[in-house]
C-alpha cells in the first residue's frame, strides 16, 4: 500500500478537503474552463493580472482529490509569477508527476506530486489545473480538455 | 468440462475464464467492471482460435472449400442467435456493436421516417450511444428529441412514457437495463404502449442479454440491439434485430460489397435482408464467437445465472448500505447487473484508484451517461457490475477495499 500512501499524503488530502483560493474572482481579467472527460473533473481558473504577472488567482469546480489539491497548491505557487516562470514550474511538476524527474528540489510543497508517478492514469488529474491556467493566460476561449 | 456442469460463481466455472488466473498489483483479480466489458470464457477464445486455424476465409465469396465452411459458420451463427432471441434468421443483422446498430437504425429508418416537426422519444436513463445518434438525426431533420424523466430512485416517472407518446412520435428508443444505475425498465409494457399508438420501438438490450433470457416476440420490440463484447463474446460483434417488414422497407445504410445484388455505373440493386445492411467483409469470427457465447450461457442456464447475480447484488447493496458515509446512487425496485454508489469525502476517481491497488476493478466516472449523473446531482459514481463468475469473495473484497479507502482518507 506504500504507493497509495505516497499518492494520498496528508498534504494532498488536506488541500483536497480545504482548497486554498477556492471560488471566483469578480471581476477578473482572464479565465478558462478545463474538463477531464474520463472522470468528469471540471475546473475553472480566474486571474487578475498586474502587467504580465498573475496578481490574484482563484479556481472552482468539482474534481478528485489529486485535481483539487493540484489546483489549490498551484494557486498558492503562481501568485506574482509571469508566464515564463509559470511554464517552468509546470514543467517541473509535470516531470515529477510522470516520473521523468525524481528531484523536486526547488518546488516546495508541489514536490508532493511525485507520488502521482506510480499512477500513470492519474497524471491528467494533476495537470488539468495547470493546462487550464495556461489557457486562461492565453485567454483561450475554447474549454481545455485532457483528451 | 461441459458447461452443463458449471454452477455460476463456482471454482469450476471461474476456471473457464483464463484471465481470472492473473493477479493485479500482486493481488488476485476481482473483476467488477463487467458492465463495461465482459471477460471471455475458454470456449469463446477457443472458437476464435479454431476459426483462424481451421476455416478462415472470406464469407459469401469463394467457391472454394474454406469459403464454403466460413460461410456455413457465419450463417449458422446467425441462425443460432436468431433462435436464442426468438427471431427469424433474416431479422438478425451483424454489426460491430450496439452503437453501430443504433446508428444504422437512426440513419436508415430514421432518415426515411422522421420529418420536420416529428418527435423521437428516449429516456433519461440512456447511454450516450442511445442519445447522440437521435440528436444528430433530429437536428438534421428539424425533429424534436423528447426525454422521459426519472425519479430520485433512478426509475422512469410512472405514466410519463405513455403520456409523452404523441401523434408526432416516430420512434421510441429506450434501454432495458440502465448501465449506470442497474434500473430494469418495464420494456414489455413500453413496447405494448408504443405499438398501440403506432410508434416504432428500439430496445437497448446491452445490459440485458447476459443476465436474463431475451425474446423479441414476447417483448414485442420492433428493433433490439446489443454488443457482443458485453455478453462474453468477442469485441467487434454486435446485433441489430429488426422486424423483417421494417428492415425490408428501410434503405441501405453503408454501401459496398456483399450488400448489393448487382452493380453498374448507372444503378445498383440491393441484396435482400439482412445482407442489405452488411456492407464489406464482416467480422465473421466475432459473430461465430457471439453465437458460441450465447450457447455457453444457455448451457449454464439463465435461471441459475439470474438467481446467482441477484444474490450478489443484494449482498453488495446490503454491505454498502451498512457502511457510514456510503450512499447508493439509484435505488430501483428492480435491479440487474449494476450497483452505483458514492462515498462521502472520496471522489469516485480516487476511490477507484485505491480499489485498483487492492486488485478490485470497478468503473468510476459518468458511465457514458452524463444526463443520468446530472439528473441525480452527482458528477460521477463508482460502479460495481457483476457477471456469472463473480462470487461472495468478490463482494467481500469490494467492501474491504471501500473500508480501506475510507481509512486512507481519514474518514
């Protein structure tokens, strides 16, 4: 059961139960919707921008523990960051979650997503909030899906 | 071993399913995703091997010996399936599965019969495959898709089906058993009501054929569809039953070889039914495997199968109901095959991951029935679905795994 304990660490369960920055931003500068048709996870990301940097961020929707915790930790991690820095953080998270990298060195709390690497079917749950954030930054009008 | 000696759920019957020998995450496989697809007994697998080793050849074509044998096997399978369903041989069209069967009816019968202002009636319990083909047809024709509502228990609202049949209803399409909730619909009554109003019926029997006997005569359906892969038969097999007069009046759907009587560049004429609807080389090994699977089930006996599966369903409902924080989604009075449930504080996707690590395969999600989920106010459910080989050990493993998930989530 070790892999399960690695996946569902207290950090993940805590953020899934009490997500940070949960709700909407009204008004917001940018937003996007994301959807995982496989499991029905739906998420929306709302942004207020300060120049090129994210000044405020919120999300809402209904998802599994991995998706909700990923969104919660993501919103904490990207405040104040510009697009290029956000993409770099996401790449590191993605590499951890897919097992391409085992070094969560500078990721802080986001390093918890290394536990996803033993569950390839769940990688999309962790990455959906990030794809949705990227779509919001691009002000992509079409909903993002994981398929 | 002859199937006549096999008791549902017995070690001897389980031994007929080679896949049950394997382990998952170092635990014995507990397969409770039978409503998604069934596992295959040795007899069906052996039939496919026999085909490719003994008589593989294109059907309805060559004059050589192999083609003659392949055609005999293929048409023999059609006869045997027709007998099982109480149909005439000409009324059995082989398809790739229920989805293709429904699309065939929508695009052939539907396009010929449904005009602007007409109505197609479905129910809120349908699988996407019995919604989307009608949506496409209705949009194309300017017709209206109407939906019979369900109750919180997941049953059709009493009297709603009858009251929603109007003089404009051209076709009523409804499932026998809900794949998401397990609800058994009163399809015989529904067919009778529709027929009395002159409305053509299509019954989705995908979650029926493997659980109890299906006879199109006593049912009174105009069309009936199912997929082979859900009834212990090979992927790529499926059936459309259609009343002969209806099939004969319908235009062809796909064009190609085998469905024609003659072809010139000026004009082609059509083969007679059912071949008019079977363009191209069919998956004849799958069709033969399907006939084999139905006979394998008949040898065990549907009385024994239904009694066994009902025992497992009742035990599962009881085990889940007695657990704190576990809620059954859909509580139909008549249930077959499926138990859908939700655990407070655990998303179905997370639950299914924990169950999987304990060797228990279930489905988590919307079960290709998003409108059912929307109506009952849940984004997704966890679904355990049963077959002839499941036993009480499987029910206990499921309950134990749900308890373990609750512990892991601190619930």
